[in-house]
């Protein structure tokens, strides 16, 4: 399991390439959370190992989900994924 923002396509590609080079299956999942919820979750963290910051949360808004080839999961919402 690789856990990161993977905002840039090159990093998503490298994750898939890493799996292929090791001969293992790869399933890319993009967890999408509404911006206000994402920001709130990050600002409430204390003593957390994540390097996520409010600025990173805001920068994720710029990702065009229509260009994500991974399976998009609407985390934190009711209803089907995109």
C-alpha cells in the first residue's frame, strides 16, 4: 500500500510502474473528499505521522479528476463513486 497525495501524474505512473517491475497487481485508488472536509480533518490532527498540511489539502483542489485513470472513491460522502 502506497499512501500519498499523488497529485502529479508522474507519481501515479511511477506507482503503477513499481508494481509492474515487481510483478504484482496494481489498483490505484483516488480518495476524493470535499475540500472543506479535507481541510478540517488536517487542521484537527495532532501528533499525527502524516506530513499533510492545510496547504496540501488546498492544493488537492487543483487536481482534475477527469484526468485521473485510477478508480475515484468519494470518501466521506454518500453515493456512488465517479
